[in-house]
C-alpha cells in the first residue's frame, strides 16, 4: 500500500516509558497501514499497548522510535468513558468541542443540532449528562468526537487522509443489548461519513462484528503478530455462526500468544 493510499501509516513504531534500567517498553517496532475508509480493530491482552498506540496516533504522546504518517487526516479520539462536562448540557458539551475547532459562535448551535441528529439524540439537546443513560452518554461522546473533526469551511474533501476516528474500548462498560445497538450506530455513521476507524477492544466477537480487519498484538511489548481479514458481508450479527467461527480462531491465537508470554 503506497503512502498516498493510506489514512494512517505506522512504520517501526516503538514506545518506551521511563529511562535506563527502569524503562518499560510498551510497543516494539509496530508497522501498520490503514486504508482510507477502513475499519480496523486492535486486539490483545491487557497491557499490550493498544491504548498507547491510539494515543500516539492522536498526538497525545510521541513515539520513542519510528514514524506515524496520517496523510493530513483529521483525527479524533473517543475514550472508554464519555468524560462529559456534567455542568453543561448535551448541546453545551458539543459547542465546546466546536469552539475548539474554531467554528464561529453563530454556527455552533446549528452544527451541534446536526451532530445530535446524526446519533439520534435530537430531542435531548437541553439534558445534562446525569439525565442520560450510559448508552446515550456514549452517543454524545461519539458526537463530540465527530465535532472535533469538523472544519470551519465544511470542505470535507480538502484533507487527503479524510477523518480518522480512534475508539478506545468505547462500549466495554455497557450491557450487551445497548452495546449491540451502538454497534449498529457506529457502523451506520462510519459508512455514511466515510470515516476511517481504529477500534480497540478486548471483545473478540465485537472485533469480528465491526472490523474489516482484526490486528492481533502480542503481550507487552506490543508487536503485530497476525492480521485476520473479515470477509463477511455487512450487516453482521454478533451471535451469527460465521462471526463465532472466526472469533474462535482469533481467540485460540490470542490464547497461544498470551500463554507464550505468560501474561
């Protein structure tokens, strides 16, 4: 895959925390290409560096070695927790994100309304986070992440790499039914907005349900040990037989990797 054909390219990326004998190597020479519009899921044992990798792509930290090329893409990160400001309304949380993107004050309310409609929360603009269910709060967090990718001039085609959405186990704390509904929601938004998604999860079936490709990382330090294409047609059900079959194969490989490293 050429550099021009990638939304994100990691080349021999390593990340160590600390210095000298007390340093901890979290990622070791990770190379990964993600195509524009691709949905890639990252799997691995706890502590293998999945979240660290997202933080590096989001420019929240710098690699110790290697390079990350985002081809000019706009990047937004959705965390495990919604992390909404409790004293602001739903609209207020979105308008703050839009302000950070440089959207003029007179345009923010309309843009916030559009974003809420996109996650089916148009009737909850004046609510505060404590008045929403866990699934609703995650939808607001998703809308906020999308707000951070907006350009003031709305020219979505001006950025070669498009929009990259980084999602760090966003549905891990939700019940199975809410999570299943949000799988449908993120898949719809990914399709309609032409997003590129890097999605971290511990749930193997979730990865197969959502991903075009599942990338397996080794136990610490994280290295790419295997990639699994997901050739099934969409939409998929998390309990479908073909999803379960591929998930079982990936789970066996993950157990092998974890057992090899004793983690």
